C-alpha cells in the first residue's frame, strides 16, 4: 500500500502555515515521530488496552459475581461469551462502516458507547441484565477495534515508525492480558466488582479527548463513497457468530451434537452466501480479489496460528499455576510476567531481523520461536516454574513479531480506502484463533483429564493426569502453529516488493 499525505483538514486550516508550497501540512506531519504524536497515539493505546483487558479482568470476578447475582454456571459463561460473540460477529461490518463514514468518527462512537454502557453496571440487578450489558459492550468494542490500528497508519507515514507504534500497542495489549488478573485480584480485595467495568468510563473519556484533539478528521479521498452492503454484512455476522459459537458448543455439548453440527453448517452456509453476494454486488463489502493477495491471506493465517498458541498457553498456565501449584490469582498473574518482559526487551531484535531479512523470513523465524517455546512448555510441565518461564519467553518473542509484522503487512497490502477492513480481517483472524485455541484446550482437558476440574488440593494421581493432558495440549498447539502460521508466513511478501492495489 503506497502512503499518501493527508489533505488539510478543518482542524489545521485555522492555523497559519509557514511551509513552502507543496510541503506537507501540519496535520500530515504531526505523526512523523512517536513523540510528535504522543497524545493521539496514547489515546489509541488506551482503546487497545480496554479491548484486550476487558474479558481477562472480568474472569477473575466471576465467582464474586456468582454470589452477588445468584448466577448459574451457564449464566457466568455468557457474561464473557456474550461479549466475545457480539465482538467477533461485528468486526467486518464495523470495519466496513469505518471505511465509509470515517475511522475517527466510528472509533469515537464506539468509545462513547463503551464508556456509557460500562457506567450502567451500577444499575445491574441480576445475571441476565449483566449478560445484556456485556453484549452491548461487545457491540461498541467491535466498532473500536478495526479503526484503532488503521488510525496508526493515519498518524505515521514511515514504515519503521508504524512498526514501532504497533509493537507498543501489542505490548500494551499483552501486558493488559497478563497483568489484568493481578490488578483485578488486588482490586477485588477492597472494592466491588462493579468497579472493574466502571473503570472503562474514564478511560474512554480520556481516549476520546486524545482523538478529538490529536487525530485529523477523515477526508473524502480516504473513504469509500459506496453504500454499505447490508446482505453481506448480515452474512458475515452469521458466519462469525455461528462459527465462534460452534467451537464453544463442541466443547460443552460434544462435537457430534446436533447443536454443534447445526452451528458449523450455518457458518459454512453463511460464508457461501457471502461469497455469492460479493461476486454479484455492484458495491461489494469486500473486494474478493483482495483476499487472494498472498500477504493478506498469509497474514490472516499467521494471526490465527499465533492466537491459538497465545490463548492455549495463557489459559493453561493460569490453570497450572493456580490448581497444580496452588498459587493465588495474583501470584498466578505475576507468573505470566515473562510474556510481558520479553515483549518489551525484544524490540531491537525484531527490528534488526525485519531490516535484514524482510517480513517473510522474519515471520518464519518467529513461527519457529512460537513452536519451540510451546515445546519447551510441554517439557516444562512437572519440571518447575523456571523451565516454563523460558518457554514463555521464547514464545513471547515469536508472538510479538508475528502480531506486529503481520498486522502491518496486512494493512499495507490493502487499498488505502480499506485500511479499517484490513484491520478487521486481522482481528477476525485473532478471534478465530482464540476460539480454536479454546476449543483445543477444552476438548483435550475433557477427554484426557476431566469435564470439570476439582478444587485443590489434587491427589498425585489426578495431578499426573492433568500434567499429561497439559503436555498433549502444548504438543497439539505446536503442530497447529507450525502448519497454520508456517504456511501463512511463507506466503508473505515484503512491503517494498508487494503488489500495489
């Protein structure tokens, strides 16, 4: 994707310009460096933070919610499931809206809605009301996600700066996921669980201020002028919603249950309807030729594989620390610190690899790191924390590179008026990977260990059974990453040699 300078906006028009004719306007140069764009970039990081931390933080509070709201196990599952299902279903639609009506506008609406709905947590009286509130939060979060990363491309026109900016956003997201349970666990000792949702309100307010004062408005040249393809939008909602729920149903009800089969069949049918619609539509939601681009397809596949590994590792390690080792939730959260530390210290390594080898070779090296880290985790089960910490560090290095490089490569491969859709495709890959990772963990645990894990302390026999299941999970995940991310990364092309759209 070739980069272009933005046209002067109304926000900059009132300022006198001393630049010579043909020089970039102030709104175009504001994001040449991270320091110049610190305010809007901080706002975008806040957006990404609340997207990543929300479900992670809330999981710690589920037992407290169950007591306060007299919620059943199924209702507790839907407290997190309703958010994830709505979020995943609407990603492509919200990306299409952002490319048509303005990325800053859609992100601002998403932030405002997310903050306002979060504040309504104080009026929740029962579990069903909380589920409904979480579903609406998922809707607004879906509006935020595609526009967040695409606005990074508005702020920064240099690929190295973009890569560094998205690296920071990935670090923020991973830190939120790893440290969220620690902060939430400490907070629950002194305050009500309602504060874990209400805190989104001031964060959203600060982010909106950063956007309004730091990000220029979209210009007509940056956006689609075509109408939204409503039938295609409905088809993508059905495909993502049914597809993600099918993985959950497979774990809960069995992979051959009528509900699971019906969900998978419905998802496949929705995909077929979507493809047929897009081939005939005058103004398609997505130009299907974009999906044939090797970098777009390869980046999405690499994100699926890396998300499988991240979801499986973080889920299993929390179980390992709390149940097998008997750690407290706070200590278990701190046990994930090698993920965060490696994300931070590995920036020079990843940048040097990209400069020397380009996207494709760098991402293949990263995939090898994820596979190697997962294999170390499989070996480390039963061998003490420090072996697991080494595995987490190696895996985190690979995850950080894949998530950063593939996000940049995918969005750069998209046409300039479809950058939000590119971000949405990136997020869809991650959501599918999360669903697949959860399904792998749940299925193997149920088959090899138990349908429901008992309270600690565990007997030596059950502990040995859990360790066996954990090893099998990590080995299966390593194989999935090698195949899915390995193939995806092998098809990447460097931005300097990629086909222009």
